[in-house]
C-alpha cells in the first residue's frame, strides 16, 4: 500500500471536519504532508484545505522560506496563511519557538477544524530519547500523541507511524523541492545531537530499535491513560461536597480527600489538576507540595509554580494566579453608583441601594475594626478568622469606608450590610482572563 493510500485509510477513521489546516514550514516533512493532502483533495475527501506558515524570524534566510512556501502553495492551488510571531529570549530557544508556533496555530484554527502536522516516527524516537535524558515521567515518555485537542479544534499527526525514509522516498519520487534548515545540522542543539550522533549508533547496534521504541511509547501511552482515569476518580472525591466561598472564581480542591491518598496518588491527581493551569512541576518542586500539605492554614503556606501558586485555606487548596498577587488599588465613590469596576479586582454591586457620596473602597492594611450590631466594635482579623476566610483572599476583599469608619466587608455574611439597608456584593476577577460569575 502506498503512503497516500495509508494516509487515506487513516483519514477515514478521523472525525469529520470541513476545515483542514496544514502546518507548512517548507521542510521535507511538511512538504510531503501538504502534497499528500492536496492529492486527497483531488480524490474529493477534503472540503477546505489551507497551509499555515509560521515566520519566527530566527534565521536570516527566513524571508526566503516564505517565498518558497508561497511558490509551493501556488503550484498546488492551496491558500497560504503566513503568521509572524515573536519568540521571547528564553533559556531554551527551541521550546520558546515551539510554544510561539503552537499558540499561533491555536489562534487561527477554526472551530471544529483540524490542524495536521508532519512529525514522523523518527521525530517520535528523538522525542522519547530527549525526554528520557531529561528525566520525564510516564506522560512524557508516552511521546507525542497522534491527536489531541487544540483550541476549539484538534491537532492530528497522520504520519507519526511512518519512518522518515518513507517520506524521503515519496518526495524524491514526486520530485518535490523542500527547504533544508541549516540549524538542523547544529549538534549543539539537543535534538540534533540525538538525531545525528545517538540514533544512528542505536540503529547499528539494535536494527529493530525504531519499532521497539515506538511499541514502548504505545505501552506508556496506555499506562498514562490509566493514570489519567485514576486521577479523575481521585479528583472527583476532592471536588464533591459543599464548597465554601463558592463565589471565589479560582480552581480549588478539598484537601482532606487528597491527604488520604498515597504520595504517588497525590502527585498523580495534582498533575492532572495542574495540567491546564501551569507547567508541570519537576521532581524538586514537589517539596513545595509537601510543605503546603503539612503546614497549618494559619501559616499561609504557598507552593510557588509558574504563573501562580497553590495556596491553602478553608480546608481546601486553591490555584491563585499571579494576577491575584498584585495589590488592588483603592477607589473613590462619587455617590449614586450601583456598580463599580475595581480595575483588575472585579466589580462591586451595591445591592438594595446606591452608594453615597463620601464613601470609598479600600483594602485591609491591619488593625481595622468593624462595628457589629449587638456585638460592638470587633477586630476585623478576628471576624475573618471566625468565617475561616483563606489568607490569600483577605487582602483582596473590598472594604467600604466612610472617612475612618469601616462600614462593610463585601460578601461576608453578617459583615456585608450597607448603612440603611442593602448589602455589598463583590464579583472577583478570576485573574485568568475576565470574569467567572455564578
């Protein structure tokens, strides 16, 4: 069976979509992939086909690559979309470029569309070796998945079971032209070192190593799927039950169910929970979880991770993004407001009556006292302790003042009443892109 027929058979097992996008760098792999998909279109199997070229600007010849890709697409009658991205200078330029590329793909992929990429079996082997020497876990050693969600659509790697030799033979037989990226010869880059120095020696010593490693990756992918199912069961227990402070729009889990699990199951469950929130912690970072788990809430333990931190409070652990670390700014009131935007800290609603002139919104500094009907003036710190307000939340609770008199604390039962009736309601910003109400 030819490469085109094998791809045809795989395509028929994929979910139907109208919008097909091919990631097209101009190199061998993506050139073969685009040519194959153009042939599938000739067979009437595709409705809408478009190529996407991501211009990183990292090489002096990058502009000539754009011209080459445009010529190829014109010859195949395939529309080309060129995306310019900026790659932040980072410790790993390879990783930064990859993240910028996938972010660009996600931005332009239509809903229910499918992005296809040209990675092949040799790329999978390089990925496995690269992750192995970096000490990755089961998920990493499962290699690249052949398909996964991407934005509102999905990503598919239809050539992942094909060796590079098959792609090269197809390209030569079809007399295709492609770009040779000069950086691919630089063995100072880890993946190139594995490609040029390590894999050839492994194949010489063990001729069947490609198939063996691919089989191992499939076994590990199955093990990872089972670990994911176990994590879902464990997380379900931590999600169930009454959730205090349900109006706080931050992901949280009950701590007690997690503490009953073994260390390994705790880490497995937390990896699944953190997957969409931050980069996975490495081995050294798990000491932060142990400190948070074993510390008392009064000590306000904090497990610092990329983009935010895990905090503890009200019997739960919470993901607190970096946006919540910034100190909110006070706000003056002109009077008659019924809502007030707090600039990064959500909005206030004056329920039952409008605001009065002379009122202002501030935040806790320490030493505040609030007069409670029937109880007299009480320290705000003690009142917050009585309601078990998580420490990370206390500095963001809007406080309503009139001069030096504290009038109300938003959202806390018995403390949120407005003078003359009504109450002060706070709808916090989630810190991750807007409001999450309800």
